[in-house]
């Protein structure tokens, strides 16, 4: 089993949204999981079709086809899609993968379909095929979807466990690896005065050696050495 990071471009988050007093450029990252059962794609890039989003975020896209080609893969080769959530910068390539099952939490899909949440044409496009989940689900042996709500109520992460240990694809459960590191340290050391997400202990129970993110190229690394 192998995980490959795909660079699908970047966007500019405004100073007000970043909360730092200045604008910030953030990458948009997806992950290709090679498994004996097939190819899984976690997130699909930045969608198009909304003038307000273009003006607000000034995205610069790298096409999904181009990104997949760096790994010798075409869109038709993908077997399963998992979106951490359905904002336009995470599901933008979904229409290119019509007919493939898209695994999403039921509450996330309902919110997206209610409108005013994402780019509507990225949700119920021709050939869209959703598998609605209610909580944790095994996708394939060693590949498990785990709800990680916070950024959105239906946000989910992917836990990938193999011979080299466990890797968590956390999507936008945290914006930055440093934020995850801080909360995980608070949780592990028992600092009850520091609020952390209720699901953080569940992620820790998998003893991940690495946690990867959607908008940060930095990687959180655990203390436990990877098995040999």
C-alpha cells in the first residue's frame, strides 16, 4: 500500500478569514492511495463555476488529470473517491470521476444539497454516485473512514494502515500540522483545561506515525517508529 500526495494548486485566504492580519496562500492537496483492492482518491481539487469564489480566493488550479498523470494514473483508473468534505476546494474534480462511488457522511451531503454551501454543480453532476455514510466505515482492509467534525459537521478523515504503520489523511480537520500537534500534545498529556475535539482520542487510538493535511505541506510525525 502506498500513498502519493497530489498538488492541485493553491488559493489566497483573506486576512479576515485567516485571522492573522494578513492574507495567506494555502496549497490544495489530495492523496492517491494504492491498495491491492484498487486506487482510492482522497479529495479532488478546486472546482470552477462561481464568480464570487474566484474573486474571493483567487485560485490557481493544477488539473486533476495532470496531477494523476505524475503517478501514471488516469481518472478512469480511480476506483473510489473519498472527500473529507464538500467545499469547492475539496470536491472540484468529482465530475471528472462520474460513476465512481463517492464516500461522504450523510450529514455532509445533506448540507451541500441544501444550497449556499459549495458550488452546486459539483454535487449532483451527471453520473454522480454517492455512498452515504453514518459514522466510521471500512472501505478496504486497512482503510477506514473516521468522522472528524469541526470544520464542517460532516467532515471525515481516512485512516490507512499497512505494513509500514498507520497514516491519517486528515483533510481540513486541522488547518495546519502545528495545530494538530498542539492539540494532540494537550490530549496525550492530560491537560483537561485545553479543549480538543472529541474525536482526537479515536485518531490517536490508531497510533499514527504520520498525519497529512489538505492545506499544509507540513506533516505531523508520531514518536513510535514505523514497523519493519
